């Protein structure tokens, strides 16, 4: 068939076209494969020689800036979260403490027709007062069912808080039986206090920082305050000059004479 095609080309004066060269041909003969480099798309020199030291240093500097920005944002977010958690804890302690103190003080009562309501002085002189002690019917008995209307000696005392460097409030509840006392332990109500302010008012509205129903002034003798003001200042770790402040003012029903 190939011979017939050659004869036909000679007859009509046609020249045979060059047959395609196989990529596996070497010099027109079969041999090893030699791929040719395509000169139409030259390879850049940078791809052949890699990265320079300056380029690597610039990349490291950019990475350091990005990581620093991420780290600062993370620290700021964690600081805000921690501050919110601290504020929630302070609010919870303040609410529980004020509610308990109001309930106990409003339940102040007599024993043998005599009141026992007095402020406790601080022997160290670091505080204007150590706390307050009074008779109340708000006795808490955690050992089991008991007389919920029993008279108890309840006191609130300030103690040092080594963890925060401030103060804590401890509630003591001692059941009264005649002239004796029994039971009762101190229960920590709150801590991280920076300052506690107590103010007492008589029936005429006069203000007192101390109260003693046994040996106080004529308005205090055998009386309880007509009203009490309580202010609790908690330590603010972010700004000591701006503590967390909680306060309340309320009337003692037992002071009202019918």
C-alpha cells in the first residue's frame, strides 16, 4: 500500500510530506526521551534560586505583628471576662449579706423586757467598729427542725481577709437559753471588703456611729435603733479608688412604740 502511494505521488508530481517525528525518536531513530525546554514561557529566576534572607526576615516580621495583635486581643478579652466574673461574684455576696442583715436586724427583740443591742469596738483601732451584736428571733438552726421563734444572740463581725488584703464579714448565731448560751458557729458571708459603714438613727432622726442599749445615751438606753444604714464597699482590683458600693437603709419594726 505504501508503494502504491509513492507511485501515485510520482504520477501526479506530489511531494511526500515529512512524516511526524516521534518524541521517542533520536536523530530520526528510536531512542531515549529528551524533553525540550519550552522557551515561550521562561521560568523566573526567583523560582530557581529560592527565597533570600531579607524576604524570610520580612515574612517573620509580618507574622510577629499578626501574632502580637491576636495576643493583645486575646488578653483584652480575657481581662473583660475576668472582670465580669468578679463583678458577678461581688454582686452575689453583697446581695446575700444585705438581705441576711436586714432580716436579722428587723427581727431584733427583747429578752425579759430588755434590749441587748450594741456595737462592737475594734481593739486594734484599725476600724471604727468591730461589728454589731443584738438579740433576734431570726435564729438559723442547721442541725434540724427547731424553734424558729427562739431568741438568739446574733452578731456580725469584721475579720481580716488575707487573700484580698481587705476584710470579711462573719455571722455568728448563738441560741439563748435563760442567761446562758449554747451552739453557734461563725459563717462567712462575704469577703474582699474594703470598708464597712454602719449608721444608726434614733426615733428623732439623730445619727450615731455607735449604739449601746445598756449604757448609751438616753435615746439609746433600753432601745434599739429606729433605722439602720449599711454600706458595703468591695475591693476593685482594677481601680482601688473606685470600689464596688452597695448600700441600704431600713426601719426596725421593734423600735416603733404602739
